[in-house]
């Protein structure tokens, strides 16, 4: 089982999410501990271990460190802002 860690900026992003989507985003982040590469995740070309997960209109950007079993959430934001 993987450990899920947050960057400080990702923690702030999580607190600024629309309350309608908050529970869904939180549940998807928790599920990354069991399966860090769920169906629908996309590997980003930015780096070799960076992935994107869609949750409604929000995107979760995270990296996976398989050797030490850690998933690090990098950014959580609305789809129009996340890649800027």
C-alpha cells in the first residue's frame, strides 16, 4: 500500500475546492493509496513519473515513487487553470 503525501500548495488547493466536488476529490486521492494508476489516469510528458487524474471539472496532478511506495499530490485545480 502506498502513502499519499501532499505538497503544501496542494493542501491549499484542496481547501479551495468547490464544496460540491470536495468529497469526490478527497475520495479519489484516498484511493490512490491502493491503486496509484487507476483507470482513466494519464501519464504526463512533463516528467517520467507524473500523472493526471480527472475528477469532474478538477484535475489532480501527482507523482509516483514506486521504489519507496509514495504518491505525492502536486496540484489540484480546476481544469482551466491546472496546466498554467
